[in-house]
C-alpha cells in the first residue's frame, strides 16, 4: 500500500496531466449506476430501481457482457472496446490486466471533459487500484474522484476511499456502524455531488459503482462468518426466499459440456445447495441498500430540477453462477447467468415503461454515453450506441456480439472459474464465444465446442456443436467468431448475424 505522501504526489501528477476541459456544453447529464456480480434475474430484489428507471424508461432484455469478470468488463465500459483492443486481459498485472493496464490518455471521462462535462467517479474502479505501484491515484479525466482502494474495496466496513487528494478510512471490519455501511456512504457521496453540480453551468457525468452483491474479502468473511454482508437493517429480509431452480440447476446430464464442467462440478448435495441458498439470500439482501440508493439519487436529481435532462443507466459488470450446470458460484464461463446483465435506461426523449429485445453489449455503453452527450471519442470504438433501440423498442440490432476470455500463463490457455481468488479456484480452458439473436457458439482452447439454440434451448441444456444436420451453420458461426476475435472499430458492427435470413 502506498504511503500518504505518495498518494498526494501521484494525485497531483495526474491532475496536472488532465485534459483541458472544453467550453461548457448544453447537453444532458448522464448518470451510470453499476453493481458488481449482479445477474439479470437479481432485478427481482430491486423494486425501486425497476419502478424509477425501468417503468420510467426502457428495459433491455438481451444485454450481455463481453468478458465476464470485473477488470476487463469495466475497461470495456470505459473504452467501448473489446478486450483484444483495450488490452486489459484479466485481473492482475502478471497476466496482462489490472488498473495500470488501462490507457488513461484516451477513454470515456477524458472525452467527456473535452466536450465540456464535469465528471465524477464514486466507488469501485478497476482491480488493483491503489495497490499497484507507479500508478496514479487520481485517474485522468475525472473532475472529482472517490475511488475505493484495493484490497479494502471488498469490505462493507473498514474500507478506504481516495477522495481527490487524500485517503479516508471508514469504520472497521469488526464494528458495524450502519452509518458507515459502504453502499450507503457511496450513495451519500453521489447525492452530495449532484447537489453541488446542479448549481454549475456544466452538464455532468456521474459514475456510481457499488460493490454489492459481490462477496467480501476472505479476511472479512473469516471475521464475520458471512460471504456477503447486507446492511444491518436488511439482514434476514430474504430468510425464507428459495434459491431459483431453473431447469439447468444441478443439471443431471453434462455429457454435452466441456470436460472441466463435470470434472470440477459434482452433483449438488443438500449441503452444497444450502450454501448456495445462503449466499443467494445475502446477495439479494445486499442489493436492498443499492435499491434505496437509486431512489435517493433519482430523488436528488428531481429535487434539483435535473431529472428531465438526465439519462440514468443502471447495469452490472457481469453476472454470477449459482448452481446452473452444477457450477455453485463465480463467473468467467460463457453461460447466461455469467454474461446476462440488467440494463435499464431513462432519459430525455425515451418512451416510458417499455422493453426491447434488441441485442446489446457492454461494448455499447461508452458509445451510448457519447451519443447522449454529443461527445467524440479519440480512439476507435468497437460498440455502437443503443439509444436508437431505446427510442424505438421495435428496432432490431442484427450485429452479433463477442464473448471472450484471454487466459493466463505463457500460452494464455487457462482461466480460474471465479476470477477473483488466486490459487483457490479450478483452472478451466480459455474460451471465445459468439452470440447472435438465435445462437450461442463457444470454442475452448484445446478444441472443445458448444452450440445452443437460445430460442429453443434458453437453459443451455443440449449442445448441438456435433449435430451433423447443422454443419453448415456451425461452419458459418466458426468463421464469424474468427472475424469478431480480430475485429476493430466499425468492422465489429458490420459483421452480419447469420440468424437472420
């Protein structure tokens, strides 16, 4: 951990190199609220968010992340690029990832500052922030910065925040002062920042990144006995809620899955199901404070007269497995619970209470924000704005999406299933996948493949990769996946969806 003097020195250096802000823009504000590890179906625990954003705007039913683990996914959010172009390839520096790998010369907050926006980030950033050596504590492009410092990010009490030019510690991991509960503190900072900026001429961009429903660090778990800590006022709220049991929960036949799925995931016993259920309930309870936070942010925007001129986006960095295909926890696999995320948006000119089946990805988030702000990127974007699909919910998006992992080691052949705990999770092959409006096609290092018709088999129960009756379709999907893995910029959107005839 860096000393306090180093904090101040690095913060000053970063500030001196910030882009010169442009003239005050007249565009709308943008607020992005992002959770961590939240699945698409976890939205059931967030009634306020569904009402205040979804019913006041548009809900995307087919929103997916390209690289389902924290650091690469957040880099995609901030760059509008797939991992093979932004080069943040995993969580840690030793495998080509981490905070220091993000190119801060040209990314979303820098582009918005040039367009005349005030910018602020509050909460979790990229993995390794504050713990990697020789990296700035205040990243470029942010007018105001309140970043959770690793490894304390993963504590609901006893965490540290770097606040523009100094580090501040909040509480202790052993003492549960509810006023210092991490989610609530981040919400208060967001509300205060909106109050301050609403008196200024500049439009603003606010990024709020909650930790929930991600688990706490191993040290915190050892002290508290909990995997995920909800606010004390919410503990036990879902004590009787059964864990979802879709058809692929504790899947009985895994013969069509790659070798590592049955090897590392035995049938789920009652004891293991009890552990999955406990984690699931704690995760949902931790989201209740997020739901309250969304309401406070929306109320503050309304009270300050900013709500009608603000796009509010709610999403997650990726999903989480909880018993599907026998996988008890984690992400970093190509299946929908790992990649399918909530995406809700409200804002000027958007219809209210509508849903769309347009296929969108996290690679489209930065282009959407730039579109809303009439700002320009100075790097090639792989994604495209989904504002047209929000304005016209019947509009189809025919471009396929890329899912990918880079792997670790010299040959980049393996990942860990969880992606967050080194040396404790089984290694699995790296993979790349193609998603269209119909198909999910996956290729693993080593040659194994999976193919699912998501319209007829949404639970991914029967892979058709070796079905001789669809060899032509498999060859086409394989070719398109190869094109996507090499695509850059507009070429990523020009690739045709073979599902559409």
